[in-house]
C-alpha cells in the first residue's frame, strides 16, 4: 500500500512532516510504503539530521509549493508540480493508494473533487473530525467545512458516510447517528435540518437517534456520529479549538481537556471520494503527522472506500 | 418605571425569582417599581420567609403557569391568565414598561411578536447574548435563536440593532461589528453570509470590521458585536454553556472561565420590539434574576427603544 505524504504543507513544513513520517515508518505494517512528495534535498537533509536513511521512503521530488494562504483553486490550477497536485495525480492514476497533507485545506478539497472521482451515488463529499467526549469515546462530526450550503439529502448521506466511517475506523458496531440542532424536538431547527430529520427518522441506512443540542456535544455521549452542514460544523470545530487554545493560555491543565489538542490529532478525512484523503491541521506536530499516516493505512486495511461504495450503490 | 417579572418561569421558580426580586429592590432607583406576576400566596410566603415586606412589590396575581416544556404557541394561546401572557398584555397596554422572565424561551418569543409590535423598519426581531472575552470585555452575539433561517438583510439589521445595544447598554462608543464566518476572507461563508458581507462592507449604519472565525470568539477582542443567524448563534451559545458545564464537572477553576457561568448572567434581551423584554436562562440564580431586572431598568433609563426607533426610521 502506497501512502503519499505532502511534505511541503503545514505551518511547520517540511520539518514536522518528515519527522512524523520517520515516526510512522516504524509503526506501519510491512506492506505499507510511504511516498514523500516535496523538496528532495530538504527531505534528505532532515532525514540525515535524524540519522535516518532516506532510502526507507520513496521520495517524489516536486519543484513547487502551495502556501497556506494561497487561493485554493487558482493555486491548484497553476502549480502543476506542487507536492499536492502531484500527489492527487498519482492517486488518480493508482500510483498512490492514499494521500495525506497538513497543507492548505482548500487546495486539498479542490484536488479531491477536481482530480479524484466522487464515488457513484454520493451527492457531495464531506470532511469529518473526531472530537473527544468526557466518556472517553469520540464523536465524529461532519461536515466540518466542505459544503457551506447543504440540502437535506446531503445531510442524510453524511449520516451514511459517517456511520460507515465510525464502524470501520472507530470500531463502533452500530453507530448512533444524530443531527446537531437547537432543540431535541422533531420540529426544531432551520428548514434544511427539519427536512433532514424527516428523511433520517425512518432511515434503514443508519441508526438515527434524533437531535442533539450543542451543550451536550462533549458531555452527552448520546451519539457516535453528529451530522451538520459544513458552515455550522466548521464553526463548532473552530470554537472548540479556540476554547482549547484559551485553556492552554490560562494554564489550566486537565486530562480530558488535553484531548482537544488538535496538534496531536490525526487528520480530517475526506469522505465520499475514490481514495482515502486525509487533511491535517496546519499546526500538526510530528505525532499528528504520524497519526495521519497510520489513519490512512487503517482506511486501506479496512477497505473503507469499498465499504462506502457498497453502501452508496445500495441506495 | 414599571418592570414586570414573571415569577413562575424558570427551573427554580418561584423561589429564585422572588429572591432575585428582593435583591433587585435594593438596587433599583427610586422611580422603578417591580411588578411580580404569579401566584400571590407563594410570592407573599417567600417574602415573609425572608423577612421582606411584600408590599414593596406590586403583585399581580395570575392563576396559570406555563411550564418549561410546553409548546410555546399553544400554551400562549390557551393560558390567558398565565404570568407571561398577563405580562405581555400589560406591556402592550402600557401598564408595564418592561418585562423579564426566566421561563420558556419559546413562549417569550411568541409573546414578543404576537402581543408586542415589531418596531417600524425592523424586518425580524432577534435575541442577543453577551459572552465573555479574555480581554475582560464582552462581545454581543446575535441572533442566538429567534430566526433559524435568515436572509442577508436580516443579518444587516442585526448589525444595526447590536451596534446600538452595545453603545447604549455596554458603553462602547463606536462598537466594532463583525460577521461570524468560517474564514476571514470576503468570499468565505455560506450564501447568506456572503451576501450579508457585501451589504455590511459599505455600511454607514455601523462600524463593520469584517469576518471573524469561531476560534477567535473568546480570545480575539476583534469585535464588540458578532452577527450570525439564530441557528448558528444558538449552537455557539449552547456549545459555550456545555464547555462551561464540563469545566465545572472536571473541577477546573479559573477566573476567566467562571465568567461563562450562565447562572449569574443577566438575560438575553429581545431586540427590535416595542418594549424591553429580557429572557433569562432557565437555571437562573437569584443574582441572575436581579441582574435581569437591573438590565431592564438600564434599558429604560437609556431609552434603548427610542434609540432603536431613530436608527430604524432613518433606514
């Protein structure tokens, strides 16, 4: 299995990215191979500094870099020899099996829809994020930013995609799927959410457990998968990040709160496209990068894409 | 000035409400009078237990109570002798100048639009909430739940209403108004927010400072007024409440985080209707109730409604 890693993306690239890859090298199975996409000289240099043989990686030299603040669509079109564009092209041709990057999120989304195929039956791919709950478990929130304007059937499909992800990747046998809403009652919410509720309440595609309010997001352990549109989901995620930053700044230390540390998360997988794509936080630490690579490997081992295909063709 | 207080609404009614009224009695100016709406016997009893003369209040006996979980519109129609309905009727007739309740929020919103008038020029009233920032200041978030589906011109008007509220009630001379969004750039957001941005960017009605992401909500001190639709605003508010609850449960103590304690907040004012209406959190403590009454008095003293009228008729 060939896992591509964009070495040039992220606030601390390429240093943190290569360090994460070195860590991952020791964790991955014998059949997995890490492809580093980026500046060959820098990659080699960092490896040497660590006393690590760069020959353990397949290095694909790319002459261009897309910066964190570049316009995603324009940058993706113009920089054909950037690590991200090269990565997506290799993924589309089957020269890679998965791709991970802590770079410009917009560019990763652009590549996911422009270069990869959306799986048959999927209306809109989405991105998801595991958030900690006090119970010790995580809840998968989706969409966290791909689709800012959603229709009810998009949300319904996020329920299917999230449910499969939770089962295959989080090990939850019969994931509980809920809608993020401003009240628990059926008639609550905006127009899209109300209609989505109606679609979900009789779902045979997943185990719908109703609406959840945001005050029970972390404490409730009512759901394993929490569906919302990409605008609301992104705001939720950022608010949690902001609260985490604040708590750090206030020097408050707590084991549970530390689990919000997005610098050690794995990544945010893109769901609904033809290959595993994982987007990391810009501030990803080497541990986060290593976790992303391991996450990509697990998605391949568990045949996540095949499971999505089966579920969506059933529709 | 006659300030009405619904004694029967709230998780700890009537006890906490009457205790809060007694506290407020000592704080208010000579010209202010507190009208207690509810069960006269219970009110008198609680006053006596506190060694407080109930004759200090004007008590309006109401035979009915609307519970926290009743259907707002149905309850409002059926229970014409409930404390809330009596309160709104008195407010509409000028027998009261302001109304406060920690009861069923939906019922308070129903009364605000069914019994009161929306101010001329106001498309949709909204509700707002002051949230703490690390800087020590507060930011006014609105709408926090009145309008789940908003059009761009609603959001624009929330900017006007919020700006006036921040000036008159929070003492900020030239309030900075921002849009809650998923990126800082102009082109970010869902369709409604993008259009609202275009309306706001050239505003002469308020001081627009651009988009804010939710990770800077508490830490940034970039804006005094933060505009969003009632669906997103309600989720933000509830998420902050949930985080506060969690932090309490984890026994983490911190001066700043304690400011999130919604049990000691004043209330959530309804903006855009013909009289000051303040909705308290169900879990309001006596301090919160007292703060709500003081907030109503301040709105009357500062002629908040007149300021709204001037601004909106200018439109």
